[in-house]
C-alpha cells in the first residue's frame, strides 16, 4: 500500500477533472484517503494508477506522480473503464 500524506493538484488539472470527467477533488481525495479498498500499480512515465471507490460508491481511476515523502501530484482522475473495474475487483486491498 502506498503512503499518501498529501495530494497536490494544479488549477488546470482540477478544471479538467471537474469539467470533463465530472469529479470533484473531494471525491478524488476520498477515494485515495478514505477507508474503502483500493488498488495501486505503476504505469508509464513514473506514474501510479490508483483504482478505488468514493464514499458514494463511484468507481474512479486516479493517475499520480510521486513527489516524495508521501506527497503525490494528481495528474488526472476519471471514472473507471469496465476493464479497470474487473481488474480492481480482483486485486483490491484495504
């Protein structure tokens, strides 16, 4: 499990997540720091993809870049694809 001490996001990324993907930063934060199960794995460019659910049950994928010391930059977040949902359901951890 990855340690998440703080999440950072720039205004342009936040606008894209809210406008294009219909997610709030509160939902992203909840999915990554709440008590629900989640799944992390490395993807290209040094990023980590986090698959999780929000407190309201939405399945979301969040792409993060490590900043060190438990700090992470949110690159984007969106609803999970059906393939990601299947992967998440078979690999999730608390």
